[in-house]
C-alpha cells in the first residue's frame, strides 16, 4: 500500500513539474513576441489622445500610422477626428481622401475632395496648402487643381508658380516646368535652385516683375 502511495505521489509531482514548465514556456514565448515599431508608435499616440482627446495632430499622426499599415477604417476614423478638431487641417483632408480611394469608396472620396477644394476657393494660401497635402498623398491631379486655383487668385505669386513648375518637372514636362519656373524667378530672383533648374532647361532668365503686396504676403507665409 505504501508503495502504491509513493508511486502515485511521484506521478503527481512529475505532472506538477511538467505543467509548471509548460506554463513558464508559454509565458516566456508570450514575452518574446516582438512589438513592432508601428505598434509602439500607435501606443504612444493613443496615450497623447487619452490625455487630450481633442488633439488634432495626434489624431492625424495616428491616422498616418494606420494608413501605412493598410488599416483603412481606423485611418479614416482618425483623420475625421483630426478634421473635426481642426477644420483647416489640409493634410488630414488630403489623407482622408487618399484613404477613401484606397478602400474603394471612390464616390465619397470624390465628394470630399470637391468639398475641400470648394471650401478654399476664396484663398490662394489655403488652396496652396491643400494642394501640398494632396501632393504628399500622391494625388497629383487634385494637387494640380488646387495649385491652379491658387494661381488664379494670386497670379504673381513666386511660390505658387514655383510649385507648379516643380510639379511639371516631376512629370518630365520640361516645357511647362520652364514656363512656371521662369515666371517664378522673374517674380523673385533670390531662388538659386530655380535658376539652376532653368539653366538645365536651357532657359536664359532676363527681366524682373514686382509682386503685389498680397502675393508678397502669401509667399512670405
């Protein structure tokens, strides 16, 4: 009888050790699961949002994080929150349109882009900012629409002409690029990089045009 008890006790002890070992192994494996940099960034940004929910920049950055990982619905939510707390956040507006397009919601993306472009139709500066936002998102046609709208409002802005020039330069359209860069350099000769591009395009720059006070203000900003 004593022998049987000893055997049972030994089996119980070995089982306990085995289960304990398995538990430690599972725990160790769980601890060894790496946390990606993207997840770390999300955690950091979420902490900032928890501290102050109406933080548009934190929502925007969190949206960009989700966007990079292809998490469209989470990105859309974050960009919408950024716009809610900062209605003039042009980067968030452009990013929201990009996410809607990426998720296949073309109709909503078109409606949003039309609304955003219309909302800045009275301001060259805001049209320019929205265009820059679209260009960051590689929505080139929308970016050009905004730049052209800005140029109609401020035709003598060196900054806007310069941006359109570089836009066409990125599209390998040297003729159009030269036209806008030449105009920009005429308006502001303190642009050695523009002068260099014009030289590479074989354009000889002569003459100067004085900008109006309004376009000077836009270029300064």
